């Protein structure tokens, strides 16, 4: 029987196919290729005998089965670790080449960024620039990080990032801190409940970064050297507006400084007391509800998911014995919960 080794590999994230393992075990034991015998073996196992040929093809493709070049009726099943090396080594080499190519391309293309930014800032009316794509925003942040000489301030509502984004931020932040750049970051109080955020803050704080949390934040913001500010686009995309106009940047920095002065040093919720932190969050929700904010706005202000915000709101309304937002506001005022 002929074995076709050019068949595409069909892999499963849950492990090898039952038919493949059955055929592999049979070849390992018998050291031969006999389609009729294989088909009969699969039938005994309750598997489709028609799959014998395809299974053999896949095993050859995976280099788990080596046909005898001198006798097509014979074949040898090899140890999986030998096949792993044979199959994966070329892929690993290719991946290394791609990583090198990626790093080279990124460095080369980033070399054009100073010329682009310099030309943009020099044109009349370009003191506010819109960057639409995520890749351009990342490149611009990288450039500003490399150019930054004294200070980075940022407001990060929510404080929860993907592992990839946190790894990228960790690398960039450590490079800044190693040059003596002062870093101050604002998070929502809810970030103190997040284990990933706690671990990240602990790592970067050890290098000199400063973190505080507040009930409410004014939005996402990053400012380098009080000269260049990044704010998100209003459409919720990954784009950003880069602000270099002196008065606008000074205004954004003033908002940050005022919020920073009222914020509290970042601590894990367990250290400060879970009940104390949770009560502070609930008090803020009561004030936002009394101000007429909807659930979505409350969640956004506090940096939590809509589902979590609604759970807090439902608990608060139950505690106040209120059936509506208006009743909750009245009950909260009578209980003195809205007093500053």
C-alpha cells in the first residue's frame, strides 16, 4: 500500500486522534503496513476502518512512522520524543528567524518616527494630532518613552490589562525608571482587588514608581515630561490624540495633580481591609446614583465591569430598601450617606 506523506497535518488541541493512536500502536507492534489488517483492527476498536489510510498519512507527516524505502510493506514507529525534535526543530528555527526579522523591521521603521513627529509638531495647527491605529500609538509611545528625560504621569482607569500589555508596560517602565525618570500612576480603587494589578504594582514600585488609587478618575491619560500628552479617541477605538499644545498639556497635568493629591497610596485590599475598601466603593456608587448617573456611567467611572457595577447597585438598593434610583438617593440623603 502507498503512504502519502504530503497530506496536511490535522491536529487537535485536545491531543491526538483515537484512530491515529490506534494505528501508531499497531505499527509499533507489528512493524508493517497492512491496510486490510489495520482496517480490521480499527473495526474491533469501534473505529471507522475507512480512516486507516488517512491516519497512516498523518503519522508519516508527523514523522512518527517511517516507511521502509526498500520494502513498502514494512514501516517502523519511532519514539515520540524523536519525532518532536524532527518536526519542531525546523519550526523553532523559522520562528527565531521571524523574531529577528520582526525586531530588525521594527527598529528600522521606528527610526523614521522622530522625523515624522518632528515634522508634525512643526506644522501650524498640528499641536493636536490624531493617531488612528493601535500600531502607530504603540510606536509613538515607544518613541516618547525613549525620549523622556524627567517624568511620566498617567491615569489608567480600571487598572486591569492583558498579560501581553502588562509585559510590554513592564519593560517600558523599567527602562524609564533605570534612567531616573519619575513615574506616577493613578488607578481606580477597584484595581486593588486585582491580583495581576497588585503583582505589577509591586514589581514596578520596587524600582521607584509611585501608584495611588481614587474612587473616580477623569479618564485615560499619559503625559511625558509635561510636554506631550496622549488621550484616547472618543470612539472607543485603540487610537489616540497626541497633544503638544502647551496650555492644553498644562491643563491636563493640573487635573492629574489635583486628583493625585486626593488619591490614596496603592495597597492590596487585604492589607487595608477588604470591608473598608468595599465600603468606600459603595459610598461612591451611592453618590453617583444620587447624581442621576446610569449603570454604564457608574461602571465606567469606577473602572469595573457593568455586571459588577449592577451587582453593587442591587446590593445597595436592597440595603436602603429602595425600589428605584430616586428612592435610593432619598434614602441615602436621609441616612447622611451623601454628606461630604
